[in-house]
């Protein structure tokens, strides 16, 4: 019974997200950089980067019109948001301090 309730809640959540996306699509045309950036929750610069890195694919997510302007395809942008491409994050690195031998000897005497 608990599993059925959990499944229904997950379905309701998916439907709510879809309805929200459809509402945003109606209020915004999702054809321009600013609209796509707002919809995806990214900056305009990130959208440029997605195109440069081919995360947004020409003739799938956007096309170039007769005036040489980028026009996004709303349905493809909604699908992109539902199934985002993995982005490379900043790698965590540990930094160890290296002291000069003389400074280390001096600090050992202090501590």
C-alpha cells in the first residue's frame, strides 16, 4: 500500500512539473536566448556555452533563421530540461601545505 501511495505521489509530481512547463511555454515563446535561459534556470552565457559544447544541438534544439539569428525550438527545450545533459563540475582537490624547512623548524619550537 505504501508503495502505491509513493508511486502516485511521484506521478503527481511529474504531472505538476509538466503542467508548470506547459504554462511557462504559453507565457514565454521559448525561442530567444533570454527566454530559454530563464526557463532552464541558467544564464544567457551558459546557453551560449551549451551551444558551443553541442549540449544544445543545431536543428534539434535550435536553428539559424534567414536573418542569421538563433531561434530555439520550444518542444526540444522542454525535453532538454526534463532530460538534462550532465555538466562537468569543478573537481574537488585537496591542497596540502608545504612549508619551507627553516619555517617548519621554527614553528616546531613554538608549538
